[in-house]
C-alpha cells in the first residue's frame, strides 16, 4: 500500500512491508475475507456472493457474527458520530442497508443471525469456502470491547465457538474481531479458545499481536487493503474505475487481505467485487485465510503492537498492527 508510487488512499498509518518477511513474495496471493454482520447479510448477501465467487472460480473466508443482529444500535451510534452526514452522502449508505437492518435491535426485534439460518453456514462450507466466527454480538463488541471485563470478552468468544461447533460439527479455526476491535482481553480470550489464526486488525503483514504487554500466541493475519465503504465516493464510484484504483493498492508480489461485507458486495455493490475479481484472478492466486495461516507455520512472525488509530474513510478507532 505504501511502497513508492502507491499511496494508500488519503495516507496511511501503515508502514511499508519489508522484503523477505511474511508480507512479501513468499506469500504472493489475494485472500478474500467476507464479514457477515447481519441477518440480512447472511440471508440474502451470502447467496449472491456464493454465486459471484463461483462464477470467478474462487474460494473465500466467511466470518459470521453468530449472535443477535442489533444493527439498529449501530445505526444510532453512527448517527451520533462526527462526520456522519458527510459519510452518508459520500457512500450513499442509506441505499446500502435495508431499513429492516437499520432498525434491528431497536424498533424491530434483534434476530439471531447464525441461530436462525444454520443451513446457510453449512451451504457456505459445502460450496468449498472457509467459515469462521465474527464474534457473538457484533454491536456490543464493536462499541464496548475496550471497557469489557475479561470474563465478559471470553463469554462472547465462547458463545460464538459453541454455536459454530453445534451447527458445523467442528470448532472454528479462524476468528475475525468485529469492527477490527482488539484489547489485551480479546487477545487472551482468542488464545485460550484454541483458534488456529485470527484476522482482527488492519496492517501490512502477519504478526504476533501485542496489546498492553500481552504477546498473543495465535497469529494475526491483518486486513491489508481499504474496504469498499472506506473508498466509495472518496476515490470515485464507478466499479471499473475503483477496481483500477485497487489495482494500484494491491501488492502484486506480496500478501493482500481484502475485507468485503455480505451486506455491501453481496448487495448493491456486487458489480464492484465483480470488476475487482476480474482484475485480480488472472494475476494472483485467490486463497482463504486458512490457506495463508497454513503457510505461516514455519515463519518466525514479528511481535507487533496493536494501536488504536483512525483510517481514512472510516469513523471511529480501529486496531492497527503497525510496526513503526
Ligand atoms: Zn463486521
């Protein structure tokens, strides 16, 4: 993202990768991480994404928020946030989320996401994709993780793992923190639960994340590219033109992790993902995060402090794995 001639949109907190480490040529690939935050995303976005991914002949890693859909609370939070109106106008967010999602957990009851649609998780896996967990209560984790008691954080992780194992018959191997929110407690809880890898933060290369002097055991594979909702409007809106911009941000000789959302790329922005995959597939292997994790077993990963920082186009703070 930050190598000469390729700046991240709007500047970046993230340092350039070093040659010869886990972020460079040894791992030249494009991993697609699909966050499923809502009931609507699982019910309607995922089937559309499965068809689109099948058309391109690629596999992805789906991370499901396993508990209640309280997106309406997130909508209220966003409404109170600084710069909210500007972002709404820029990204045309009201057209990206249906009104049922904008009211879920406030005026409308909070539906169980995975619990209501267990067959959907099994369909993702039987289509050849990876399925992992994206926390239990996405909104609670996103808004309150930093102040949550350690036992409460463990309860969120354990509830997600238990339901996943009930539905899939095996425990999840991967976990992705809702909203890229991490704390020392969340690093500990994921380590204790026995995941094979985590994708919790934004960064440049795989690492062993550190928070408040706690060095995590489970490796971190961060999201390296900006998300579509962060660049939509700021970098244009046309699917082909945005795919071309992504072409400038992608490390064609390194590891790329791109997070998409079932609600966005599996909804009104399917054409953006279609154009992006048409550009990527001929040039890079598209892999799952579990594939990346398997290639890290013999790599000495650097210990990297997770900091809370802002990213261009995203409201609020996220955890950034930045080594400088
Ligand atoms: Zn999410």
